[in-house]
């Protein structure tokens, strides 16, 4: 994951170099405000029992955490959406690490709030071989303490500057997103690793 962190930092520097400083300032301020809000205090942590879930994958089949845990540890990763370049870089890095994850007897699944019509082509384009689950309405993300309301000024930026309408991508008008997060859950259902960062 060190290589991923380097790629993310390089990508961020490249994007910010050519971007309007006001846009960068708004995005950074929104992230800082989310961190300062105390939201991270409510995120599931090491030692907690992982909330169980059942969500459809890209083929429409229901995937249950309880069933996955019968096979071994589960690595859960929550994404905002493939429309986010940072989420895409992480998803591609997870795909590259999939053989190592599988060799350790673990199962990798990701959860994201996008509609299947958007999630499927992007997963195919990136060669994703693990289960991508649709967390429509963010029920699972909420159970893990990850959901937040996109502030109005950031919402306008998404629509006007990035031409990104979450209502269209996610199929609801809540304008909520999950904090990107990763959890490792032991077969007994205990979270043994937790990382969440706005």
C-alpha cells in the first residue's frame, strides 16, 4: 500500500497544479471540516463486531458477509464511486493485490453507492475480479459509521465544476457519501483492522 500512497500523492499534486486554487481550497476545507466534525469517532474500530450485511454484486447475486466469513477473513473496502479518481486508483491497487489477499485465505469485497449501470462498466474497464457490491442508500456504510452529508458548497462544485451529479449515479437525492474506509474482519466477525479517512 506504500506504492498506492505514493501514486495518490503524485496524482493529487498533478491535479492541484493545473486547477483553480479556489476549487482546491474548497475541497481541502471540506475535507478538514469533515475530519474535525468528530465523524471518525463513530466509525467501527478494531475489536468491534462487524455489522452483517447482504448486498447485490454486479451480477445481481446477493453476497452475505456471514457466508463470506465461513470461508475465512474478509477485507471490506468502502468507496465513494468510480467517478472519483482516488477511489479508482485504490480499486485498481486492490485488484493488483488480489492474488496476495487470496493466497492468505481472505476474501476481498468492495461496497459503493453507485447504481449497477455505472458500476459494472467501470469495473469491467478496470479488470476488477473481486465482488463489487451495491450499497444503494448507504445502509451498510451507515452501519459502519461512514456516511456524511455533502455540504452545499461542495455539492455545487461537484455539479458545476466537475459535472458530477450524485443523484444520477447513486439513484437517490440524499447527497450522502461514505468516508473511504477499509476493514479486515476475522472469521468470528471481529474487526481486526480498521482505517477510515475523509
